[in-house]
């Protein structure tokens, strides 16, 4: 698509410059170059509208643009997610998690190790699925496995 100065974007930026006292310069004018036929994404933070859904690196600007574009996004299939704190090292539960994952093909199961300053090495187990019942079943299996692992560890200690 051809890219050129968009009169809508230029008007928005001129208004922003007028109300903020900022200077209209070459860099700001480049922000009005928009692909022909693109919809504008309004930006309450810095005035310059966007036209492609790419989130800015500055969190407050990204949030302002996301607030504008979120109602326009098409919604797909809902994804459900649960996080279980394992209170175990990732290496101590990895094999069992693999078995649970094989038994629950509709559920993605991932482990994320972290260091707890009070209790040492630990792991978060994150489960994701499109089916809430399948997710609940897999979560129960993970929790039961973790309980068995805790009991086995307390007997050996």
C-alpha cells in the first residue's frame, strides 16, 4: 500500500501540538505517514495516532493505545489458565508433569522455576487449555501429584 501523509492523522497531531505547546517538527510530521486505507488508532498519551497494532515500548503509551484498539479486536476462542505453586524443584517433578501432559493432550503444561528467598528453589506450574473442564482435571492431577511428592519427601526427611 502507498504510504503518505494522512490528513486525519495530521489534523489530530496539529490539535495535540496546539494544546500541549509542543513544536511541530519533521519527526512529528513523519508520524502522520499512514498506509492508504488504514484505520487510525487514537493515542491519548502522545497525540500521534497509530495504524498497525504494534504495542509501544513505553508502558503508559502502550496502555493508552490498547485502550483505544481493544474494543475493535476480534475475539477468538477463550483460553483458560491456572497456575499452581509446586513447592518443589522443577527437576524433582518434571517427569511426573510430562506424564500428566501426555494423559491430558488438550492442556498445555509448562513449568517455570524461580528462587524464593525464604524457601529456596521452587517452581510454578502453568496449565492452559481452551476447555475449562479439561483444565480443571489436569490441575487436579498436578495437585494430587504434588501432594504425593510432598508426602514422599516428608517420609524420607
